[in-house]
């Protein structure tokens, strides 16, 4: 039996409370130790949390998805930070940041209106920052084609903040053919 299969079997025995505790604790530990621990160690912890919560169907509860998004956010922040510091691994870390941002968007965007107001505001703020980080990552990766998507998402996000969701949605529909 492979290690992943063993971990999945063990994970299926964990309660929702245990998974939530682990996710919350991992996130809080990374925040608490951001300035004192090596970013590579913190990155490993966020990856473990993301992997842990993605190995079971229990991860599809709102609270666990919020913590998973928060850990994906931290993974991208840490990857960008390491990419800025270490020249010879810059491409790897920017690619990792872009992948984490993509995973965040896969969870966050379809469920945007489903979250509690507090979680929604937190994830909205993280999404805004991730647009900036994704732009930086794509710039360093020289992914020029993907930049258009980031620019469009940033414009829509800015109008949503300025006009509110319903006005921004109608504006988005009106310019969809233009961009």
C-alpha cells in the first residue's frame, strides 16, 4: 500500500473537528512565526496543510475550504518571498506561487457568494493581493498570454469594489465582448 493510500485511510478516520483544528493551527503558526522561522520551513507547513485537507471529502465543508484557501494564500506569499530572495530558484518559486494562486481561485471563485460574510471579506482581500502576486509571478515566468486574464480579473475586481456586486456584474457582461 502506498504512503498516500495509507494517509488517505488514516485521514478518513479523522473527525471534522480534528481536520479543522489542524488547518487552523497550521495557518496560525505560519502567521505567528512568519518573521522568525525560515520561509522554506513555513512553506513546507502550508503545503502539508493543503495536502492534508485535500485528501478527504471532509475538506469540502465551508470552514475547511476557507482554511485551505488561507493556506494557499500563504503558500503563494511565501513562494513569492523566497523567489525574490533566492536568485537560482526564482523560477521554481514563482511557478509554485502561480500554481497556489490557481488552486485558490479554483476554490474561491465558484463559491464566492456561499461563504459567511466574515470569511467572504477575508477571502476577498486575499484575492485582491493574489491578483498582484500572480501578475508578478507571470511577469517573472514570462507568461505574457496569461497576463490578459489577470488584467481582466483585476479590472472586474476593482469595479466590484467600487460599484458593488450587482453593478459590477452588469458592467462585466457589457464589456465581455470588448476584452
